[in-house]
């Protein structure tokens, strides 16, 4: 079982996700171009991934990194402040 409080388990979980996302010989250039052309789909996928990552950090008690006032800031996050699902891109 993955313990997201353990940095090694967190790294392994993220590496596993990244490995599954990379399918070098399974995607043709045309397929990739079509996926990238779907800007709303790409934006929604990025928002979903970010939301999932923030939720995992909140559940494990880890801080998140944000950009505020032209600097990097570590911020505590609570589950109550996270929406159930990301909003549709405008």
C-alpha cells in the first residue's frame, strides 16, 4: 500500500503515473497533434491533475508550492478548501 506521507512512496507513485502516460511507440504524431489541438481537453486534463495532486498533498499533510508576489511560497492546504472537481475551462 502506498503511504503518501513517505517521500519514497510518493515518488514511486508519481513515477508510475508518468511511466503510464509515456507511450512512446504507441502514439503516432498525428494522434498527438489531434490531442494537443483539443485545447479544452488539455486544459481540463491539467486542471484535473493539479486538483488530484493538491488533494493528495492535503490528505498527506504536505505543503504545496505556489507563486505569489513574484516568489515561491510553501503553503499549507486543507481538504475543505479544495473543490470536488475542477471547473470547466472558459
